[in-house]
């Protein structure tokens, strides 16, 4: 029996080796011209089997991969010359409305708040830089205009809470004899210019954003709200040229303004005393700025420093705790710790679908939380990717940046999470799919650096990241004229602001790069 079994096995092996069908593989390839057939013949059946197994495994990994899009295309660096020593970027936001494509970029040195307007049409150009206040600008938000068919009464579901620490003034300022070069405008220059100004104090009632003495249609214009360190909110019409004309509302609070969020036809403003002021529209669509509703979420020791809207709720960060604010009844319905490190506060928040990303102060770790279950789905340390990007830098510079590395900004846009760092390196990470039932990610979070082709960054800190839809930048038609997807999906421009500009592909340190270290730069990518 043993001999018969051995002979049978030998015969089967010989037949298997001589059977050409077992060494033959036919592939069908989908191409632009149709389906092509490709025949592959292997020397042995086991080699064919091994290759087929590896090929199928690669297909499955590719199907599960969320990172199947083109790498971001670097557009250009845009230098912002300093009109005062010490000016640094603090925040930025794109304006709303189909007529304009502008991004308002805020600079501050602790004494003066400045707004630079970046026009995106026909190509990125800084059109003006103007001092707007005598304090650091901490946050900025674009607020849409009221609509004629919006139900404004839903904003009056809660009785207003009078705050004696709030005062409102409406200013209508027209400036004449001003130069048009952006380098010529600063707070020092404005002090010597001739200007016509009239202002009045408003004791109470509703206040609209005045255009020419407060026209009836002013509330139908989108606005920009700027929050400052001295507790002021400056409201501008998005369409106004702030260089030559200022029509604004100034709302004075008793504490610094940390964050401004528009949600559900209301404006939520977080203050340094732990309160959140909620501004609502009246029945005519005009903002009631004299009597906001106030809800206490944090405290003076642990104020609300960051807010993000998600799933009709507002996530608020108080030190290392996330408090979820129900915007229907304006109460905190849930709270949890963003980290076990009680000494570190939450520094950045970003939203993508049902996922909320956060980073901690003085930390290189990013965490992902589920918006419904509040579970931590994963975390990733960006230090290895940053170290790889800094490989061409000087040893001393690389060691210094690695020693104090931390996340300084987060942005979720176009299936990518953008990560700004204190080293000036900008990283990207494919956003994982998070559903309502997700309890664990199918793949570990991975940050890409040089392999994602984002070699451009800043010499110093990345101060902010923002994104704006853009369809008119030069080069779009040249690169995507033959792409069918270019007409179906809007192009998004990602903008980073930071200290200096550096191409990490260059190993040497040039004299030009040294001169650019102290110049604030905006870096632009198309995605």
C-alpha cells in the first residue's frame, strides 16, 4: 500500500508539472480603449499560484485604501511683507459669496491687529494689508447673509440674557488720500491720515451691519467677524474694501474672544471667562448684538479655547476635556477627557464626517474620536514623518525642531487631514471612513511625509491652515483640461500661513532662504 501511494503521488506530481494549464494565467485589463486580454505563462504551477495570491492581496489592499487621490499640487508661495516688526499670522478665513474669492489673513504683534486680503482671482495676489484694531486678533469667521425664506423665529427660542459687560458701537469710516501699495498700510501710517468718522453708542435693540448708515438690505450681505484679545468683536461686510472704507460693528466683551463659530443661523462666541455668547437674528434677519444669550461651559481657569460643529452639536474644548453642547437647549449633554495627560490642554480640533481630530498642547500625537459614541478610534505620532522630512536640514536645526515638536494646526479637506507643525513641516494623512457603527478602524492611522509630495513648508511654525473652493486659478485648465472629474468636483485651494518658506528637498541653506526666514509666507496647494 505504501508503494502504491508513493507511485500515485509521483504520477500526480509529474502530471501537474507537465500540465500547461496550471502554469497559464489570463488577465483582463480595463483600459481607455476597452478591455485588453493579457496571457502570462509561468515556468511552474507553484510560481503561478504564488503570484496570483500576491496579486489578489494587492488588489484587496488597494480597494481598502482611502488614499487613492492625486497628491496636492503646490501652486506658489506668497510672501507677506511685515509693515511692523513682530507681526505674526494668527488666523484666516475665506469670504462668502459668489462674487468674490478672497481670504482674510490676520496678523498681530500684540499691539496691533492687521488684516491682509488675499485675492484668488485671477491669480493669488495680496491686495491690501490694513491695521484694524489695537489688539491681537485671535479668531475670524465668515458669517453668511440672512435669506428671505429663512425662519428667523427659530433663533428666538431662548430668552435673551442681558450682560452689562457688553457694549456695541457702530462706526462708519471713510478714508481718503490713501496709497494703494500693501506695504504702505499700517497702524502707524493710519494715524497721520485724514479720515472722516462718526460713531454713536447703541444702548439696546437690534443692530445691523451698516453699509451707508444702515441700509435695509445690509443683513442680506455676508460678514466677517473678528475676535480679539481685548474682548472685541469687529464685524465687517465681506464685500467692503477695508483699505479705503470701514463700516463695522464693534461689540465689546469683558474677556478675550477665543473662537467664533456659525451654526444653525446663530453665532457662537467663546470667551476667556468660560462663557459662550450666542448671537441670534430677529424676525427681520438682523443680528441682535445687544443682548446675546449666555451659557457657561467652562471657567476662568479652563475656558473654551476651541469649538467645532458636528452632527448638529458643538464640541468645545476646556483644557483637556471635550464638552458637547446641545444647540437646541444650549446645555452640555456630555463631556469626556481628550487625553489621560491632565497637564496638556487641547490645542487643535478638526472635523471630517463622523470623526473629530484633536491634538494636545506640546504634543506630536493626533487622536481620532467618534462623533456619536465619543470613543477614541485611534491615534498617530507624527514625529517619525517630520524627522524624515527634516533629513536634509542642518543637524543642529533638525535636533532643535525635533526636541520641541508639536502639532500647531489641523485641517480636514478633500479626503485628507492636513497637519501643521512647529517645525514648519506640513503633513497629510488619508481620512479613514467613519460610519455610525464604526468601533475600530480597519487600518492603522498613518501620516505621510515626503512620499506624499508635500515638501514645501515653513522655516518656523505653521500658524494656520484653511481651505477655499476655487475654480479660476491659473493652471487649472492646463492640468485638468482632459480630466472628466475636473468638471464634476470643485477645486479646493489649501492655504497655510507661517514663518518663512522652505523647500525641504533642498539640502543646502542659501542666502535667499536666510533672508526669507523672517518673512511671513502663505503657501498654496490645489487638491
